[in-house]
């Protein structure tokens, strides 16, 4: 049986209750599918210790943390100092996910914006990339990212990108990356595929956002890092590449953004 190409799942949530205590098996499944590195994202500060412990326990597993925008109105505010303290950990590779989500939680829009700006400042000060969640907030997101970038540059990935072509262009113009999730593999997602196809190949990452958004043929099931290979196959087709070529390019892109998780580092 041929060896699968090496892939990176740049965004998953292995601490979520959907996985119970299956993490060791999930990581074994991922490695069998060619997924050599994963970033597991902590979305709430009261769960930092569990996420950090997962990263410490498994080779090739890294972590990031922030306050998810949907929790910004409920959780205690996180400070730049809090995030910088987390960044001292050698396997901590990014700030977030943070961002704006007006789909369900528009009532906390002002608090979300404040939280986002705090995370941006932490990204600036640590030199670690910002991990952005954006839903139903394109105009405010583009404005805040542009304003903050003028104050001082920072790296950034628009995680699980499924927003407008206008927000994609705004992010790309700032030098940011777009991350392709299982949404891009859904049959009705041609508009999203078109946005990715028009983006520079050297700004594309792939992810699962597991346990959510499993790509076909696993749609409707619990997602896991191994399934990123199906999304990568869709990406390869969009760019007219083999899976191995697309895997190599997106892995190099990941290395360039997530420098602490760089292969061989």
C-alpha cells in the first residue's frame, strides 16, 4: 500500500467532549492517513490545562488558545498578558481562535470586537499568528483587521474560511492565509471553492475543525484529523495538482506561518 503524502491539520479541537478519551486513537488514525502534525485549539481559558497536556503528551500535536467570539460575552475577559504567558510554552503556536460571530451572538458584538483587538495585540507582541473565526461579520472583520494591521503587522489565518470573496481579498491583501475546511468539499459549496481557486496557492492551509464539518464521504459523522485528506484532495483538484503536490505546498505554507511547529524545527 503506498505511503500517503504528509499533511497538516492546522485546526482541530481534540479536547471537545465529542471525542471523550479517544485522543490516542484519533492521532493514530491521523498518522495512518498521512497527517503528521495537528494544531488543537483551546477556545476557553478554563480549559487551557487540558489542551496543553494533550499537546505535551503527543508528538506532532501543537496547541493554540484564545477566547472564542461566541464565548466573549460569557467568559471573563482575557488579557494580552494572559495570552503572552501561554505563549511561553514551546508547543504553543498561535493566538486564538478569536474573531467575530454575529450569526448567533450579535448581541455581544462590542465585547467580541474588544476581545479581538486584545488577541491581535498579543499576536503582535508574541510574533505568533492570529487564528480568526469570522461568521456573518464580514464588514466589521475587514475593518478591524485593516485598522489593526496599520498599527503594526501580525500574521493571521482565516480559519475555516466560508465568508465572502470581499473578505477573502481583504485578508489576502494584508498578507494573511485562508484555511480550507470540509465545507469546501460539500456539494453545494461551489462559491467557496471558487474563492479558494482564485486565491494564491502559497496562502492556503487545510484543516478539519474536528469534531465539526466532516467532508464527504464522512459528512454527518464526527469529524477527525484523518479526514483532512479528503479536503486536501478537493484542494488539489482546484489547483490542478496531485494530492502529493498540494500536500507539500500546504505543509510549506503552514511552516511559514506557524513557525514553532515547522517540520524539523
